[in-house]
C-alpha cells in the first residue's frame, strides 16, 4: 500500500504541484481513507519527503545509466536533459521552485544530494569531453561543474524565469546551448549544432 500511495502522490504532485494537492485528493484518487495514508506517512510533509526522494532516486539511477553508456559528452548532456524532463513531466508545476518556497528544509536536503551526484557525472563528462576534443582543454573543470549546477537550479526559479515567458523545455535547451558554447571546441560546436537542428525537427 505504501508504494501505491507514493506512486499516486508522485503523479498528482508532478501534475498539480506540491501545494495544491491535498491528502483528501490522494485518498479519493486511490479510493482509500485518509487514515490509511496517515498510517503510512505521519503528515503531508513526510509524504512529500518520501515522494521527492523516490523521484530523486529514479532520476539518479537514470542519469547513472546514461553516463555508463559513455555517449559523446555533448550528446550525453542532451540525453540527460530529455530523460529528466520526461520524469518531471516537463516541470509544468515547477516542482523544485514549489519545494524551495513551501518546504525549504526538504529542498536543502535534496539540493545537497543533487549536487553530489551531479558533480560526479558532470566532472566525468567534462574530462571525457576534453580527451575527445569537444571541450577546450584549458577550462577549469571544478569551476564549470559548479556553474553548471547553479545554472540548472537557477533557471527553475519561477520568479526569475516565469513560465508565462519561458517554457521549461525551451529554457533548458537555451541553457544547454549557452553552457556548451562557453566550453566547446569547433568540433564540439558542430556536434551541438547537429543536435539542436535534430531537436528542432
């Protein structure tokens, strides 16, 4: 039952947002009593904590799988972007922003976990990119990996990048192009242009 509650909560939270979905909504969708939910999760905050950790684990496992394929480093960035956007349903409810605004302690815990896994993945990506001649050899890997992390989080700030102006999918595409142009060689830029053209088509 606990897994069923988690699965339904994830679906509702990603479709409608952490704030707007109530325990009543979840119980009605599952056809169970709220008492059953509270028997598994002490309160809504605990349920949100469990759902965000489940989502994080799904994303982490997927990213690890993509990284293990050792695609071209630029293709890897785009493959990870596509995978994450699919899991988060194009982030139409701004899950990270809502978490930061309404559940700041959970957000900070998740941010630390995100940083740890992204550093390993991005640093390895940058090192391979330099070896393969698609990223410039003089870039500061530790700096670039952290700037990338800050950028990925920053573009999800609804106040800075409101969805009325920026759609999530276009925003991450623009950020990726911005990031890659800053570090790519001529060879890397040619690969990126082909990927951008392919995505547009």
